[in-house]
């Protein structure tokens, strides 16, 4: 557990809470809201309990509770009021607050409970793009800023993966026995971002269509086993990092040639799609975002 971050700078708190550092300092001075420790060079640092309290305070003030009132409340009272808000409210800021709190404290029940509340009010095809994707984008920013550690990112990614798999399994009953696959989903060697592809599998299954899901690190040669069995299908791959096998254009050209041999098509999506320099080719469709390809599948 040595990779788990338990000590935070005031800059970390700013990045996680959205509250400016000078405001946090003012809350400390005026209301004694947080009690930081002092490290080398007399710099403030904070623990998990302080982070949890700050996130809860931000949630309450966001719903109109005055900071002067919150400052007079004990920790248990603050958490009780947050719990009451959880029952009645489900906007995106509130939910992402809960997701952050679950991630930073490794609280699986909190994350799943927040997800269950969403699913009680809307279908999963709204939960993933409306709540999970904005949260994952924030994680990317926090990762680049050094606010979170690999353990945080892996923990929450595994939970999201578990929910996507669960929802896919539930709607798999819509796929009739003997349905010929219409899509083949895979990630190239070296591509590590699988959640977007898993969501596409969910959408395909939700609409009752057959899908072969191959997962990550698929060598080009191994696709021959699929093209040998199925013709006229659509291959979908998600490109956010450069495939390790070949340069990007060369890889896409080789992939397109392989799938076109059996009259199949290729769809590609991901941020690296914009870097392709090869011209538009018959059988190849590019999508700028997950939303665009999800709309096409709907």
C-alpha cells in the first residue's frame, strides 16, 4: 500500500475540491475549518480526514449552506447532512464529488451506492457518458497534476469496468441465440484504455446485436481467426496511444487491408484519430469521439 497517497499539499486540495488555495487558507484562519500539519520549510500538509472534510464542506456550500454554519458543525454532523443530500439530489457535481471521495478513500460501497442511485433514475447509456466520462476526464487532469497515485486510478477504473461488465451481462439476454456477430471489438498492442471499448460492447449488446469482444493487446495476425469465420462485419478499435506494433498510419493501413479481405469494415475512434494523415478510404470510418460512435450505434 506504499503507493497510496495519504498526505496532500494545499495545491492537491485545490485540484481535488475546486476551491482556490487562498480560500482554503481563509477558511482555516477565519473558521478553523481544517487543521494542517507543518512539514519541511513550514509548508502545510493535510491527511485523508482533512481531505474528506473539505470535500464534504464544498458539497454543502454548493447547495447553499453557509460556510459559517458548516464550520460550527462536527464531522459526524457534516457527514449526516451530506447523506441527507445524497438521498434527495443527484446532479453531476454532487455525484462526481462522491466518486472522488470514494476514489481517494478506496470506498467501494460508496462508489457502487452512488452508481445505484443513478441507475434507479436513468439507463446506463446515460450514466456512462453523463457521469463516468466527465469523472474520468477529471482523473486524467488530477493524474497529470500529480494529485492522485496509480493506486487511485486503478481502483476506480476497476470499479467502473466491473459496472460496465455487469450491465453488459444484464442486457446480453436481448441477443437471441444463434445471432451472427455484427461487430468485432479489440484494442491494438500497446493500447491500454479499454473502458471506452467496453462501453461500446454494452451499447451493441443493449440493441440486441451480436458482438465479438477480443479485449486489449491484440496482434494483427490474430485477427485472421475472426476474419476466417465471419464476413461482412464491422471491426471497431479505440486509439488513444500509438499502437506499439507500427507507426499509426502504417498500422491502420495494415488493419484495413486485413479486414477488407472478407468484405468487412473498420471503425476507429480515439484522440489519435486526428493524427492520421492517410486519405479517406472505402471501408474506413473515423470518429472524433466516443459520443459520435455511440450515436451511430444507437
